[in-house]
C-alpha cells in the first residue's frame, strides 16, 4: 500500500469554496428490545459541507452514536441513503468501503485505544505507519498535531503517565495526522475539562476551515456544540435545527420522560 501523505497544519485559513461532502437522506435504524421497537434513527436527513462543522446534540442514550456509526457505514440502516461526495456508501464493495474508511474518514471514538507501552509520539503515528510510512517519517508528521493539542512536552511519555484527558488528545492527534476529509467525532470531549474541551472543539473547527474537511460532531455538551457552524438536536430519533443554545435547551426539554435510545 502506498504511504499516505500526512496533513500539515497550515498557519491560516485556506478560504476554499464549500461543496457538499456528505448527504444523508431519510436514514432509519430501528432496534427491537424486550418486544418493543426502538427508533434510534428515524428518517434523519442532513448534509455536511466541506469546511463546515455540524454538531448534533442530545443527551446520553439519545441515539447519537448509532447515527454516527450508521453514517460511517459500520451499521447497516433499515432505510435511507448516505452519500459521500455523491457516492452511495451502501453501494460500495467491501474493498471500496475499507478504502473509504481508511483514506477518507477519521473516526474519533469515545473509547481511547492507545498502546500501553508505546511512547505518545509513536501512538500518534500509528495510523500513518499502518498506511505504509516509515516510523521516522510518521513520528515527524505526528509531532505538529501533538503540539496543537497541547502535548508537545509529552512526546516520550507513555499512556499510563498521562491523565485521561491527555490520552484522549493523543487519540485525536492520531486521527488528525492522517488528514481525513471527513471527521466523525463521537463525544470527543467526554474526558476533558471545560478549557481543554473548548480547545479541542476549536481545533476541529479550524481543521474544517483550513483543510476543507467536514466535521460531524455528536455530543451531549451544549458548550461544545455552540462552537460549531450549525447545530441540530436529536430527539425521538429525529433531527431538529437549533440556532443557539437557548433553542437547543428548549428542544431537549420536550424529550419524553423515560425515553431510552441506544
């Protein structure tokens, strides 16, 4: 496999014209639990432009992760379509889907998967090495991203020497170093304090502008969602547009008591 060209964090905004990167049409994913149907994703439609960050806000258990995993292609929906740059994801062959996930998509998970006895800089370089780059080149490419997430002084540390928030930032730097065009972020600030949370979301927003990437963020944190270019609220498996935090709180207050979603 040919080595990927790593993303270099440029000093300023690229100023590129936006184009549609991701289109989601009437997406549905239902589950059956204890004899009842759970409509985790129920006719969801939205688009994401290159250079844009879209935040989907909802409480824990509202179906945000299910939506993100379905958009990525990890979960097959019951209905609807997901198109990436005009190509329907469901129509891809297994080889094409693997290429899409490895070359185009950067997935920032809630769970942090770092190699315990490997240095921070080598953990951040992992995906580049898997793409065929030498370890020396990959670590050199990963360092600027570790610096951007505030870990420039932790390059030789190991994960057990870091806080939970620092480990989360290593995982984020590892994804960004690869230069994905579509970044899917599942609660990326869950282990961070408020200051670091704002810094990480601002970083993802700047990556969208600078690199012309699209960022789809799902979060329960209204403060994080407020930084995005657009905000939507997931409620009863459906998306509602929210112009600001006040409106988002109002939309969420209508959530049915006792509703449970995956």
